[in-house]
């Protein structure tokens, strides 16, 4: 049995198909005809771009986000600065292969040096570009995934974006890689194709041979090569149960979200870009509960201009005629460091100069974003959400700035929603303690349980040594959630939740009992969340909550809720 990171749920049972990286060896040599070598290099870049376009086109329907990633490779390799650096290497006597490898390795190291995981993931893009460009220069053919037989489990070091174009989803029953995490391209692709996947499995390529029977448990992060008959039968039963569950959940597509006694609720989605918004719409999410706008900034080499942001927000708004699109303003800092913003390194960045604090000190950047959001509000039901609120004055400053921008837009004759709702993301103990005061300044609340939990428990959610404390079932966290919702209700404003807890089926009766209005989840969790809400009446949920809120430990609460949800 092998262990890794579960990134896409389900059970896959099939024959292993091992994809090994091509050997891309070459001899370094001094180049005399430099112009000819530069021409060879530029021809290779053109051919690489042609292949990249072809690969992206193949994926545009089945996996639009992955197609977008691949097109990003073309943009990166065509960067004038990067090309000029490679040209300079050739002019100094390096061959095209050496020039490409050295410069791309330099960029790779730059990304790996970043503190946040998402920026680090760009290093994988650079490595994929390097391999693709070297294959063109060396005339090496890559192992073609299109050749895999039906019923295959792909085993590879890393499922690179360039590999994915020729994948036939109908031939694949699981994915196993040696590298990657929950935000990696392999994970994104697996979820887009709804294939069970386990990543970061050490030595998977060496341990598993092509043709070997393999079980992939995408729920628990387990890979079992050569299972015995009883183990295989056990997982076949799990697989059948999962398929039946999907059929059950499919019946909830397009339905309104209601409790067992008919109370209306909303299931929204958390997104990072327009591809995610389209997926949300397709998965019948009723709106967007969290548009993480920092991804627009992280995927750019400079601050996105107003018109670009406006188009992104407008497209999202136009997708949802009935539901709201809640746009969180730039949540930079912490583990999301954007190099071109020139943010100083801090000893404790999660408690430092970030989110609304950064934005209020960088008014030009903040105004650009707020103008784009306000302009987009003319095309749908947009709400503005402010992250990391800790005091009333922060909300007042934001509201004052929004009113100034409204006056500017009016004078310019630009249409917008004059009554656009402005709310706070409640994710700090301070915001919890003054939730009654903040509710007077806000049109809505959204509870970010990921940060609320780590701040309440004083336990870094990225530190495995204190992971036992980073638990939403802790009484302190549950009391905080209940208090925030109570304050919102007393003030007559709606309250949603955009943290992981919103999709947790064991949390559902508690959140219903507390009075949560909107559940914002991953697009893949929409139907399951809608189904879970339909299972509970308010009376039943209240009974569960009354018992839970008198228990004293997270373990007691977890045990009871597990039994209650059985």
C-alpha cells in the first residue's frame, strides 16, 4: 500500500500505465554560426507554440481551466525579456539547448523561492516549458498518452499540462503521480475530468509496473498495487456505492436549495477566475460566494488594469441572473505574496500588512479594483466583500472610498449599481467579538472558517505540529460561528460561509440550526451540499445543535456528529 495526497474523490480500479519522462540529453558545444543558431532557436519556439495551441484547443471543451494553463505557457515562452536572455546566451556562444535550459532554470528557481504555494506552482509550468522546448530542439518524441488502453490508471512523476491534450477521459480510471498537491495542475485536471487521483506518492513510477492491477482511493489518498481478491472486491463495493451516490446527487441538479421543512437556502461557489465561474454555472451553483480576485493579480506580471478587471467581473456577473456574485477585494499578503507589489518580508505575515490593511494604504491600486467592480455591477447582482476586517473604522474607510468612486463614476456618466451591497469577511477573533457593531456597518457577512479557525485556536494551519488544534469542531470555533450568525440575524443582514466547513456534511445541521443563509463551496461539492441541506428540518437541526453546544471537546463533538449523520 502506498500513501499520498487525495486530490480528487472516487475509487479507480484498473491496469497501470506508467508514463516515464523522456531523456533530454545533449552535449554542450560552442557555437560559431550564432545567427543560424538563433534562427534554429526561434524556429523551435514557434513550433513549441504551435504544439501548445493545438494542445489547448484539444482541452478547451473538456478542461477549460487546464487549456488556459497551457495557453499561459505560450505567453510565458514568448515573453520578450525571456527571449532576449536566451538570445544573449547564444550570442555569447551557447547552443540553443543550453541557452533555453539555463534561462528557464533561472526562472524556475525564482518561482520556487516564493513563499506561497501558488507562485511555487509556476515553477512546474517553467519545467514543462523547458521539457517541451528541449524536445523540439532535440527531435525527441514524447510518450503519447493517446496510446493507453481502456481501463488504465496513469502512473507518472508529474502529469504535465502538455501531456493532457491527448488524454481520453473514457480510457482512464485513475491518476497517480509522484509530485503535486491539491492546487497543482494534475489535481486541477483530475477534478475537471472527475477522475480519482492521489498525488505525491513517493517512488510510484519505480514501484508500479505497466499492466499491474492498481486501486486508486481518491478519498483517503491510498494506492494499492496488486491487491488481493478480497481487497479488490471491497473496493469494487466502494466504487459501486460512489457511482450510486453520484446518481442520487444528479437528481439535485437545477433544484432550488431547501431544507427538509422547506426553508430556502443558497448554495454558492468559491472561484478564482472565469473558468471557475463557468464550472460553477455548469454544476448548478446558484451564485458565487467568493471570487478570490488575488488570482487575477497572481497570474499577471503587473497589476491588472481597470478594464481587464472590469471584463472579468462583468463576465462572472452575467452568468448568474438570479444569484449574487460576491467579489472579495484583493487579499494579498500572508501566504500570497505578489512579487511586483514590492511587499516587505515580515516575521509574521499572516498577522501583518495584508488584505484590507494593504489596500487602504495603497489607495490607487484599491481604487482601480473598486472602480472595476462598481462598473461591472451594472451587469448583475454583485456584492463587494472586504477581507480581514478587525475594526469598525476599516469598514467605514472602505465605504467612504466607495462613495467617492461612485461620485466619480456618476460624473463620468458610467452606470453602476448605486445600492451595491458591501460586506465583511468575518475571519478574525476581533471581528467575532464586535460582530454586533460590524453588522451596523455591513450589508452582509461571510464567515471564512479556514482563517477563523487558525486565528481562534492560535494554530498555523500550515504547521503539522499544531494541526490537531486547527479543527473547526473545537467548541471555541463553533461558539464563534454561532455568535457571528446571531449578530447578523439581530441586525437583519444575510450571512454566508465560504470556508471549508460550508461543505462539511457533519457541520450542516449545526449551520442550519445557527441560521446560516448561504453555503459557498467548491463547484464539485454543490450537489452534495444541496442534498445534505435537504436531509434536515430546522427542528432536527436544533436538537443536534443543542446537544453539540453542551459538549466540551472537539473529539466528543466529532464522534456525536458522525453518529447523528449516519
